[in-house]
């Protein structure tokens, strides 16, 4: 039997998608006179904001993007428990990565997906958050940290005995996040990837997240 909560979650998918489309990086960077889509790596995400504007602005973007995912998942959790959190959380991630307002060219989805998973799997997110920081700080490459963490997430969920829905969603999010890092992976192979917080080139798509 379909619950009222599930029906409400399905009805709120467009709203969650719209929430995901909120251009946090563009808005924050614009306050400093930076067009985030045309400078640095060209990616509208926290890493590029850190590189072009500074750590304070970048951390604000990170908080906003995580917040988008957490808010969507939190509403879903309240309406339809675990399942609802995943439904609305994924909708927010899709809105962030594939926003219709910019012809489906959005961010990498790492922070927004982390916000969703923080609501659904808080312990796993905390552990992998530490892993991300260690890798990013040690190698000065946010892209490597993001790809590794994205790949590890579904594996950990499987090892912890996650259900079919959990495994399917985390695998799908991992594929999206890693796929969005394809250009980063190519630059890493060529040794052209920008470091986190290093390099302030104004040339778009010059490397980095």
C-alpha cells in the first residue's frame, strides 16, 4: 500500500530539484566580482570558489551545498522515513548536477550528495569525510579525494548490510559523481590538475574541480 508520506514525497520531487538548482557557488563568487563559470576550472563548486575567492567563501558554498541535500533529505525523512529521504535527496542532487536553468550544466554533486547521505547514513559520512580531508590535504587534490570517497561509499553500505534501495541509490550517486569528474581524471593522468587552493588562473576549464 502506498503511504500518504510517499505520495507527498513524490509530489515534492520538483521542489527538491529546484532546491538543488540553487546556484550557491555562482551567487557567492559573484559578490566578489567573479564569474565562477568562466574562471578557474569553470566548475560551480566550493573547490573552485576556494581557488578563486578564498577559503571563507568556499566554505560558505560548501555549507550551502551540503545544506541543500540535507534539507531535501530531512523533509523526505520526516514524511516517509528512510525511503522519502532518498527520494527527495536524490532529486536535490539531480537539480544540482543537471540544472535546467544552465542547460543541465551544474556542479559535481559531491557536497549536495554528502548532505543527503549525512541524513541517511551519518556515521558513514563522518568517516568518509575524514578520509576526504586526509586525501585532499595530503595530495592537494580535491578531485582525487572526491572520486575515492564516492567509490568507497556504496562499498561501505554493502558491507554494512544495506538494503537494495540503499545500495542502488549510493551506486547511482557514485556513478554520477565519478562521471562528473571524468575531465578531472584525464587532467590528473596528464599531470595538469590544479591543486586545491593553489593557482588562481582566470582561464576557464584550466583544471581542478
